[in-house]
């Protein structure tokens, strides 16, 4: 397994950052894999995978570059420059374009663990890689970047809250498969048998992306990064999440959407803004109304306030999700509105107003 030696000061000084270039490369990896992890990714692939494959079919050199660069156990280093805090996509991809051709070819040989195909013995590989990443960004990522950015920032809020609640070990154990805190200042970053690296004193960054992708990278001995897939509830595309029509009519579509999302677990206001696409003020008003009605509970974790459905909220959502039964169909009878109201007042866990805590050298991949 690969692990890094990280002292307490380096870990305490680490930061979560959002990187447009990392998000773009993660989307390129998703296009290369061709299979989505959830309906949002599947819908995105349905739109963009044929276009991507058509581009590569018309450009066999770039197609060979992608196959070689995204190796089974190692990604060509020059394709994944270590993210920098606040760096724009344009500045990041310029670092890809500026790689020396000889270095790009050497990185590809490492990724392939063997000789380079003859078609890739050329000097324009960094330029081609940068052009491909620019197309992925401009066509497939940038149009939805604001929503993606809100989702990524919401994940950062959740991770910081997790640090406050369970310490760094809880966060490092859950970043992505293969990462865990081993104790004695050792952080396992993957399952590959690579020599350990001493990174104490370096800048350590954690970078979320929305596709189910992850890798590590480093820049000399000054900066190290762990790129990880953001929390599943955030990564999935919730814009078309089903909200029962009856619940929407009862509460209003915006408020109903918030209540349905809270069934995924405790969420902060920032996370709800990211998931719903509604404004901060609107989400705040919805939560106040739901709180006053006893349909949600809230609790503080560190500096974050997390909301979850109360018992009454659970009953209401479940009741509105049940298929309606006509009186002359089936063995049962339709649920009457007064019966639902009765269930909301008898031993349903309606909030009493007191806050409650919810439950708990060179860069490379690897």
C-alpha cells in the first residue's frame, strides 16, 4: 500500500480547495470509463460520450494519448498537475501545455509500464492534452460549473464539520476507497505497493470532484494533493429528484424538495442550496417554516448547523409517497387526510423546539 508520513502540523494546516482543472480531468476519466455511477452521471454520459468518442475517432493520436495516459495503475503525471488554491481552469491547463515534450513522453511510458507506441513519439503531446482538456471544460463542465462548484463547496462544509465531530481520522478514512489513517502519523493514500513518502512540512490539499474518481499528485516536495469523489448524496444530480405531487401541493414545490432531500441524512443550508439550486434566502425560509411545523430537526456540529427530518416529517413524506388506492380497488381503503393528520400528532417525534444533534518530484496518480 502507498502511504505518506504526515506530522500533526502539516495535517492541521491542510486545506480543502475546489479546482476547475481537477473537475475537468475527473470528467475526462468518466468519459474514458464510459459508465456512470448514478443516474446523473449516466444522463451526462448519454449526452457527451458519443461526441467524445467521435472526436477521438477523428484524431487517432489524441485517442492513443488518452489510452496511454489513463493507465490501469498510474495516470501520466503531466495530465494531473497538482491543484493550487484559487487557480482558474485557464491557468491550470496552461501548466499542462507548458510541459516539456520529453517529460510528457517519459510520463506516458511510466503510465504504460512499457515502451511508447510509435504514434506517440512526437513533440505536440502536451498541446494535444491541453486542447482535449479545454474541450471537456468548455463543452461539458463550464455550462454547469456554478452548480458543480456549489456541490463541491457543500462537500467541503460537510468534511470540515466531520473534522470537528470525529477528528481527521474520520475524514481520511472516508475520502475514497484505499484511504485511511494508519496511526503513528501515517496516511494511506492508495492500495498500491509504492514506497512511503515523507511529506511533513509540505502543503497538503484535499480536492473534491463530482465524478466517482480519485487520485493523488504532488509538485516536487512542496505541495501534495488528494483528489477524492465528493459525498454520494451531493455528487448525484438531484435537479430531477422525484417530489410527490401531493407533497408539493401541500407544502409548495421548493419546500417539498427540501424535505425530500433531508431524507438522505443531515444536511447544512449550504448543501441544500447546492442540491436544490434555490437561493440561500429561499432555503433558509423553507427551513424556518419546516422547523416551525415540526417537520425538521436541527443540531450543531462544530460551526455547522445540520438539518434532518423529524419523525413527523418522515411520516408526512412516506404518506405522500404511498400510491393512492381507489375505493373499489385492492383489499385496502384509501388513506383519508384526517388520518394522516392524526398520525402527525400521536407519538410521532414532533420537535419540541429544542435543537437536536443528528447522527453522526512530479505529480502522479495513483
